[in-house]
C-alpha cells in the first residue's frame, strides 16, 4: 500500500523533541520528504531529510528555513508547528522575562511559522498546517499562566488562519495533547508516576505516548482530512471529557 504522505514535503519544528521525533518517524514511514527544524546544531541531512537549525521566535531564521526548503525540495505541503516550552508558575509567580519567553516561542513562533511558510503552502494547492496547542489551551489549570495564555492564543490563531485560507488551498487545524510522556514533563512523571494529578484526572489513568499523538498529526497532514479545517483535536485519554 502506498504511504499516506507520498509526494508530500513536510516541515516539523521541535523535531528533536518527544512528539516531534515520533511525528517525523511516522511521516517518513508514510513516504514524506522532511524538513526537520529545532534549536542547536542539526545532525546530518539525507536525500529525503533536510535538518535545519531554527529558533521559532526569530523571523529572520524562519525566512532562512523557507529559502532552504525552496532550494532543496521546491515545495512545501505540510507545516507542523510543534516547538514549545512550558513554564509552570501562576499569575503572581510568573516573571515578565519568563512570560515574554513563553509567548515568543509558543505563540509568536506559531504565527511566524505560518507567515513564512504560507507562500509555499499556497503554491502546493493542498497545504496543511497543524498547530500545537494543549488541553491547557482549552481549560484552566490554576498554574502555568504564560503557557496557558500562549496555547489559548494558538487555538484561535489557528481558527482565524483557517477562515482566511479556506479557499486558498491551505487547511489549518490545532492538536491539543493531554499528558504525554516526553522530555517536557519527564521529571514530573519520574517523581509522581501515575499519582501525578492530571493522570489521576485522566479517565484512561495513564500518560499518552508520543506515537499516539503522531497519528493525529498524520491524519491532519494527509489528504484524508481534506474537508477538515479550523478544527481542534484533543488527544488526552479523556481528560477534557469531564
Ligand atoms: P519536548 O520538550 O520533548 O519537545 C519540544 C521541542 O521544542 C524540543 O526539541 C525543543 O528543543 C524545541 N524547542 C524549544 N524551544 C524552541 C525554539 N525557540 N525554537 C525551536 N525549537 C524549540 O516536548 P513535547 O512534549 O514533544 O512538546 C511538543 C509540543 O507539544 C509542545 O508545543 C508542547 O507544548 C505540546 N504539548 C505537550 C504536552 C506533553 O504533555 N508533553 C501536552 C500538551 C502540549
């Protein structure tokens, strides 16, 4: 059977992270050519995988990534915005520097990515953007003030982009993971295990694995979701169902 992303070029940010790595591996298995971007020095690229350094909060770095993608592959069909950082303090405990950093990466970074890549995605004719919010972009937790604000913004930025580009060949959707076992929260999971309060509140009573989130990105990246835009998809073991 042909892969579900054969003929497509997909760019994934935060590609060295837990969900990013799982998504990149799945997309490669489904036949996509990949641009994998993250902080730091990238490993070697191959014929089908271009690895690039990118700080998503930098417009000039996004422009360089767009140019390198155009040069190498001549097209882009899918943008997966996965880069993100978390900061746990609430309203009074958050410093302005930490607030600015979280907003710059999670919120401004998502907008800059769409802005830089939309010319290529429009030219694709069947472009798909998948932005990463969180269950914390949907419901309050009483903590993580900057993170919650940034993820709430990603949710509505996604919807307005979906409306703006609905007849211009680009679909835009958001993914809202619950508790997923990745380096972002590994310390908490190591300390608290299944007694971690959000896992206790999760009806399935366990953390999700990165590959269980990657399959949702695959659906939204592929043409199987051709009538899906402006929608939000939770993958949370039932956490937001009650
Ligand atoms: P992770 O920490 O494993 O991966 C995040 C990646 O983003 C890392 O590789 C990191 O280097 C990269 N990154 C951070 N700042 C960057 C920047 N300025 N520019 C480019 N890359 C940058 O975490 P993860 O769990 O894989 O997170 C992926 C996404 O999923 C994030 O947006 C996160 O907010 C979201 N999310 C995660 C969970 C969870 O429980 N793990 C839950 C909800 C949402």
